[in-house]
């Protein structure tokens, strides 16, 4: 797990014209992301439309990526059902994944005791390094710093993707966790602030369209060149805003299509980006010299 690196990309799931998962295209897309500087790939996370990807499709996706890529593959396995998450986790083990990303349960809104028990049960049943994922805007509930810190003491819970947008909470996690527990920003716009607070890196959506720039920012900060990191952060910010104008991954799939890296459509209930989103993306991609 210590080799996951600082720039992890949560990639989209490509579909063919029949809206089946296109595993060959997924491998090609992932390789392009890696070539741009990504150090690990998250497959079938929220950006990968995980709610509409079947268990069998997830397994085949994990297996295909692991067979073709020379970077760690982190399998998105989280659901709002502990048993189902464990089942998918065991498929990730079978597929050869290097770790799992587990989002907080959504809709049923467990309390903090329930969150702790959920993640502990998965960690005990799935023999892979686990990254926790807190994203209240998606799940409807926040996992507190205290719960995260308690979970960080479980041996194979090794990292956190924090997308609460609460820098105080994130800072308390960083300050209180074991030294080998890594805290990643789960929000592209918070990459630099979280790293300034002591975070390790980013699980990024933007890196699949601006990977070189994201890598420049992360590397500059890690080397102590704060001015350069801040400059790249400032230049990237308008594109990041455009990538989240509407529900992720609608804009990033549109951006990939604009760039000639077509990843296909979106499974319902998600629909294609409208012209306003596309024009905003084109403008920012041109400004950064990406197209």
C-alpha cells in the first residue's frame, strides 16, 4: 500500500455503444492516465458509476486493469450493505487488486457506532489494504474525526479519502492518526490545502484530463516549492470548478470526449452534459493548453 503514491486517479468506467462495460477501452484509458503521471488507479468508485455497475462487471474490470497496468489498482467496493461490500471485496482479492476503497454507507445513514462496526467488519473479512472514503455530499452523513481515528488503529485500514470539505476535521484526523496512516484529499479543489495541513496526496477526478498539471502541483509541494504548487493550483482551479458544474462524472466524461478520449455514455439515471457544461469545459481545457 505504501506504493500507492500521491496522485491517485478515480477513473470513469467506459461503455460501448450498447452501454456494456468496455474493458479494452478501460485499460487504454487507464494507461493514458498513468502516462500523464498518475501513481495508482481507483476503479469503480463514484466517478466510475459504481451504483450502476454489477458485481460481475466490477470483478472483470478489476481483473482487466490489474492484468494490463503496472500501477496499483484500488477497487471501489463500498455500498450501504456491509455483507454486499464484503462480497465485492472478496472478488477484488480474487481479481488481484492492490487495495480497496470503501465509501461510507449511504441512504440508511448509520450513526458513528454503526460506521465503525461496518468498516471494522469489512477490514476483518477482506484481506487487502483499505482506504476509507468520507463524502457527506453523496452519502448524507459525515464520518467524524473521532470515528476515523478509531478506525485508523485497525491494521489493514491504512488510508483515508476525505471529501467532507471541512478542513478543521481533516486537520484533526491528520494530527491524530498513526504516522503510517495516509490522508488523501477527496476533492480536487482541496488538494493543496489538505497537503498544507499534512495530508499525503489526492484521489483525483481532474487527473484524468489534467494529469500532468496535477502531478506538477503535487510534486512541487512535496519538494518544498510552495510557490510553484500554488501557481499550478490557481491555474487548475477554473477547470476543477467546471468539472463539478453538475453531478460527477457527467462533466469529466464530456471533457474526455472533447479531448478525443471518448469513454462512452453514462448509464441512467445519469444523462449527458448540456451545452453550457461542454462550453465551460472547452474554455478551460483551451486555457490550460490541453486542447
